[in-house]
C-alpha cells in the first residue's frame, strides 16, 4: 500500500506503508492540516509530535509543511519504514523508538501533539495521560484521532471540540486562556 503527501515540499510524493500501520485517510489529513494552518503562529516553525508514527502519513506530512517533527513508534518494522520514507522524501525528522505512553515525560514539549493509537487501545485513558504529562506546550493543541463511536471526555483546564470525518473523529484539546494564532485571547479555534 502507498499513499501520497498532500502538501509542502514533498507534495505528491509517495510513502510506503508498513503492514502494521493504519494510515489516516486523505480527507482527515487535509482537514487536520487546514485546521493547523489557520492556527499556526507567524514567524516560527511549530514543534509537532506524532505519538504513534505508524506509516508517517501525519508526521511526514507535517515535516513536508515545515513543522519540526518528532515521530514515536514502537513497532520495529514501522520504525524502519519511517526512516526509509523520511530519507526518500528528504525530510528531517526525529524518530524515537518506544511506547509513547511510557515516554511522555521524557519527550519535551510540543506545540502540536497528535495521537492516533491503535483503535483497540484505551484511548480515553491515554488521552488523559497525555493531557497530564506536560508534553503539550503552553498555547499548544492536542489532536486525538479515534473512531466516531468513541467520545473522549472533557478534561479539567482544557477546552474540547470534536470534528467528525466519516468513521473518524478528531477531538481537539487546548487551554482556553492561551492566545490563538492571531494573538487574540478568545479561546476559539481557527
């Protein structure tokens, strides 16, 4: 299976997808990056982490669009595919091999945290762990991709919003008192 990068310096180029991965579809990826473009702070490259690198469809797309990207992946075959794809696309990314949940406190802080774990995972528990870990930088955005039949709970201190795309949902979390991309403090997205 292969899929294409949708935008940026590697636009139109193919990614090889390992059998162990379940890549995000083009509609979800396009919607995600349209949303992020509307929120992007001017004049700097945001720090982006994909906590479940898988195929690289999200993380390598982010790198193609100018984000400074870290990919976390525990499956050795997927790590090799990420390394191969990043080299082939000439994209600089940091790849960390290991379990995202176990590594959260050691990864640093990021402006955008993307979490799309295997759907059999306890996604609400993992989301709460991410929000409590400090991996999300002040003013940052956590984006959780999950099946549409699952609704992630509110979390104290964060505003939550859901966006549905077919059988997938993106649930967004951010601090309501953090300034948005244009410097306003209205707490609204995009």
